[in-house]
């Protein structure tokens, strides 16, 4: 038997000794497979929002140039990892082969799954890009990918459309972390509250703060007007540009009766929003950066510079039970599910 490293280091080509995520190049030649790998025929990629936004802006919104950029990244790196943002995304596909060493693996050929690990570490080969859906960061492809022994995945549920499941599971880490972080009575500010992750986070936060808590959603454009309030996801919506920290902070504090927030969750997909997350947070409060556009340096030195003693958490896309929590939210809230179906399917 040919057994690879459970974390996938056997497919790293450059530099030697690192794991697949920080690697510059991984081996995406699937003519030879390891006995503890899973081969999947991939039908669609959900590109990380920060990554797709950067690629689209670089390409001037031209779909052919976006497709060319994605093909070039995968050809150069063997994985879909944006060299500017460092982020990837996830895929959906159909299992073709399960390595014989994975005796406890419940998957069988023909099972439809969504990957729950980033494309930034997943060996990927794209034969053809069929269609790009820029409004939802999705790319339909013909291709294959390999999941390692440690790789996470979810079988696609029968009661939820594939596209809807892909959209929700792409950001599943955010609502699961919100479920852990939000406590009864908390005041919570969600920046980017009308995006995919923002709405799911808002639903979880509103449910958990209880009658004595408060949830405020900050959005750049309230489209359609009043959506978050109609869906009962927030107590109040404010219009603010998250790259303008002082203006957002002023509006956020006004919406919370002048008080700073116990918890701030950043769900935006553009850079330079660190200080808009830090300034409204109270001393010894918590900021959760789910955004992949976050700069650790700007956040750490920025908090120090304004004298904020706060806990800052990195948006790990994995939390135990995150797939189940996220899909259950859509089942619990039919109105939110309809919005996801209209926007992301």
C-alpha cells in the first residue's frame, strides 16, 4: 500500500517540509493516487469572497479574464489559492474513488459531497470552466480534486438544493463560531451583515442574545431596504463604509445608546476594515475576524495604537458541528432560506 501523510504533505512540491496550505505548489497529477486519499469529480467551486472580489477587480469584471486567471492559478499552484489574498474557497462534487486504507470512511463512489476544507490546500485539476456566476462567486467546472485523510466534507442533504448547500456551507464556520461566542444580554455588532456569512451570523446572534441583548448590522448598501429587520435578524441596521472606521464607529455607538459592543464580528470581503471592528468594541470585549481580507498586522498594531485591550479571534472556517448548525438555520428560518435561494442558487 502507498500511504501518504494524513495532512497531505506528500503532495507538496515547493517548498519542501511545509503543509499544503502554505505551499507554493502542490501535486495535482491524479494518475497516481495514495491509498488514504479520496478522489472527487468536481462540478462547482465557490471561490472565497475576498479572493473572487480581488480577481474580478483585477480583470475589470471581464468573465473571460476571470476564467483565465483562475485557470492560471490552478495551473501554477496545483490548487485554487489566490496569490494576493492567500484564500481559496470550497467545492461540490461526486466521489469517484475512496482509498482502501480509509476503512472507516462512510463515503462511497457516487456520493455527492461539499468540501469543508479550503481550496487553498486542496489539490485541484480543472479541465474546463463551464460557466462563471460572478454575483455569487461560483464557478462551474469539469475537474477533479483530492481530499486527504484529515480532510473535512459533508454529504449534501436531500432536503436542500445543491447550490443552496454550497452557498451556506462555504461560510459555515462563521455562524458556528457565533453560536459559541454570543451570550445572553450581549450587544453584538456585525459588519457586513447582509452578506452570506453576515446573515447567518446575525440569525445566530439574535437567537442567542435573548430579550436583554442587542444586535446591530452594519451594511454598505441596504439592498433591499430594511431586509435585515424584515427577516428579524437584527434590532437595527446602520449604513456605513467599513473602510471608514471613525464614521462607522460613530453610527454604531449611536445605534447602541452610546455604549461600546461586547462582541464585533467582521464578515466583509474587502481589506482595511480592521479598525472599524476594533474601535466600537469595549475594553476586554471580543472581535471575531471572519473576513479573509483581514491583516493580522493591521489588527494587532491598530488595537495597540488606540489602547484597546480586546480579544481578537481569527476566522477559522472549521468548528465542530458547523455544517449541521448552518444547514439547520436555513431549515429553521424559511424567510432567510428564501433569500439564500433567490441570491445564491
